[in-house]
C-alpha cells in the first residue's frame, strides 16, 4: 500500500492554514499542524477537522510549537518527517508590526530561518519541500505596475522588512544546500474566516451589524489604498502547486484586478441593499446612506453617516497600490483564480450577516455575549 504524503503546516489555526489543511486532507495527505499556546482556544477555524487523539489512524494531528522556539520546531520536524512544509505562521498584521516590530521580526523573519535550519540539522534537505508565505507587501512603494516576480522590492513596514528576510533566506537555502524551497508571493486574499481586523472582514462584519442595527458607524483609515483581492480557497491551491513542480521556483499569485478600500465598502453596501453617497475628502470623508432596502426598523436610515475616517488607522508608511501579474503561475502551474471579486464579497457578507443575526437574536432576548463586562 502506498504511504500517504505528510504535510506540516505552521500557522494552521490561521485563515490560510485552515483552507490548506482542508485542501490537503481531501488530497489524501496526513496533515500535521503547529499551533501555539494561547490562553483561550484558538482552533475555531479548524475545529471541523479535529480528530480525537484516541483514534489510532488519524490524518489530522496538531502539535504545540512556536516560530520563536527552535527546540519545538526541531522536535516536531523530527517527529513528523514531512514531505512538504508550508510555513504560513506569522504576525501577519501590517499595522500591528509598527507596534511590535521586534516580535514581528522574530516570528516572521527568524521563524523562517529556524524552520529551514531544523530541516538542515535533521538532514532532510533532500526529502522535505519547503513553502514560504511571501507577500505582495514586499513591493511596498511600487517600482512597476503590475508587479511580477522580477519587480524590485521596496518594503514599507516592519512586517514587510521581516518578510523580505524570509524571502531571501528561502532563496539562499535553495541555492546553498540544493533544497526544494520556494516563495509564493501572494497578493491579498480574503474569505469569511479572514481575521476581523483586516480591512475586508472589518467592513463586511461592521456593515452587516449596521444593517441589523447592532452598530452605528464603521471607522476606517486610508480609503484610497488599492489592493488586488482574491479568495483564500483559490490561493491555497496555488501554494500546493508551487511544491509539485520539477524544479523549485518563486511565483506571484494574484487576480490581476484592483479595487480601492472605498470600492470594497460600496460593493458590500450593494450586497446589503444600501446605497452610499460620499461627501468630504481625507479625514472628513463620510459615507452617507442615500437609499436602503427593507423596513430599516433598526438599521441605517436615509441621511445617516455610517462610514467615517479615523486617522488612528493611518499607517506611518503606507502601501498605496498593489496589482499583481500572475502570468508565470498561469503558464507554469496552470493556476488561475476561480472566484471573482463579487462572489468573494457576496460570500463574506452572507456569512457575516448570519453571525450578526445570531447576535441580534441574543440581544433581543436580553443576553449579551460580553456579559463579563457587566
Ligand atoms: P493569519 O493571521 O490568519 O494566521 C497566522 C497564523 O500564524 C495563525 O495560525 C497564528 O496563530 C500563527 N502564528 C502567529 N505567530 C506565531 C508564532 N510565533 N508561532 C506559531 N504560530 C504563530 O494569516 P493568514 O492565514 O492570512 O496568512 C498566512 C501567511 O501568509 C502569513 O504568513 C501571512 O503573513 C502570509 N500572507 C497572507 C496574505 C493574505 O492576504 N492573507 C497575503 C500574503 C502573505 P494564532 O491563530 O494563534 O494567532
Ligand atoms: P494589508 O491588509 O495591510 O494589505 O496586509 P489590510 O486589510 O490590513 O489593509 C489593506 C489596506 O486597507 C487600508 N485600510 C485599513 N486597514 C485595516 N486593517 N483597517 C482599517 O480600518 C483600514 N482602513 C483602511 C490599509 O491602510 C491598507 O492600505 C494583508 C495581510 O494579510 C498581510 O499579512 C499580507 O502580507 C498582505 O495583505 C498581502
């Protein structure tokens, strides 16, 4: 009988980790994931994949570890002996990286090095294939539009600078030790399980709550920032494809379409049956309801400002515009995104509306999800 391939995923509790684990399990892989210790459960996104540790033939196995702890990484890689390693773990929030630059460098830059060294120390250079979650943030202050594999990097945050180190150490270990180690340079990708403080999810979640009268206003930062937004489900397939090639190479993964934060807000409003009119500029910019579907008993009323700018969300250095050219991935990996921007927005809105409906029901019956404050 052929043995199942083994994959080890760092960052398995994150958005991409959850989609990738599901994808690899469907392909018949034995999937191992590294989760870090937290004081509250952090496995919401993968609870549906959980298998009782008392069951013998498990396909999905979690290990405690941390990207800042070499000993845990070496122990886990030795125990698992993976065929493929996907390094997705990171302090992945750009704005937070300005507040926690040293920790971001430790987990995102040195974390990648620690994992590559674990492979080398254990003599697995020729067995384990390595995927590094690189990012369009490397392009930062863009030097070329659209951005492709050959576009020069110009990182604009402690996060991007840390990821620049991880990018190059991956290339260096490939060249120095003949490892199958690759970078996927992924542009923004979202989903209903996107972290709640990234702009897309912040918008879908808040606007669903505004629609149901649970919240009055959504505060945002730079409305003019433009991004190339895809769906995480499509992007984890690309991560896998990157490790299935004859030779290790780096790939840009993107949709080739660009929208601003304001466009995203408008698309979400449309899904919710709200039409917004924009007034003012810069910090004065305001999204005012000009039409609304439904009775609007508790939700937004015509004339109300439901989107405002709050400078606290501005970044010390901003990435204004990103647009990817994924022709190399299209040609060599046979990859292209299947889910369109409008479908992504619709799916995110649908799921956040369901969550808001649950919260509204709880509130209506006199309970609060946050009663520990009372
Ligand atoms: P998330 O923030 O959703 O997930 C990050 C994961 O890393 C979580 O599982 C988190 O654990 C884990 N993690 C963070 N710090 C550590 C640490 N010190 N040790 C172990 N685990 C840690 O990110 P995404 O899923 O969106 O992104 C996956 C990767 O891809 C990240 O490296 C990100 O930087 C990169 N990337 C993401 C893009 C995107 O648009 N989503 C685009 C390009 C690159 P916990 O759940 O406990 O917080
Ligand atoms: P980004 O994603 O920084 O591109 O990094 P994020 O969604 O945080 O920001 C996108 C753009 O929106 C602007 N913005 C706001 N952002 C947030 N978070 N909150 C706001 O209120 C807000 N208002 C405006 C930002 O200034 C920015 O220009 C994501 C992460 O997943 C990284 O890990 C990944 O590497 C890159 O995408 C590709």
